[in-house]
C-alpha cells in the first residue's frame, strides 16, 4: 500500500469518525431534551447525567429542572 492510499484511508476514517461523533451528540441532545434530568432511579439518573454532559448541557447551559 502506498502513501497516497494510506492518506485516502485516513481521511475516510476521519470523516466517518466525525459523522459518528456528530450523530452521537445529536442523539444525546434529542434524548435530554425530551426527558427530565432527574428520576427516582440511581442508574437512570447517572445515565441522564452522562447524556447531559455529552449533549453539552453543562455550566450555564443546563436543563430547567436540573439543579
């Protein structure tokens, strides 16, 4: 495999990785926009907290019901 083919594969992999990351963040944003930030279950609370961080709902950009 020559260097041109390697660079082509690297660019393709980078573009695919970027698309996967954008899809993951969009999905996390969609989920956190439609569900409350708190529930009665600890595991679900941890999952929602992780999704809020992934979606960028941190700092001053928090959900209305998040404390």
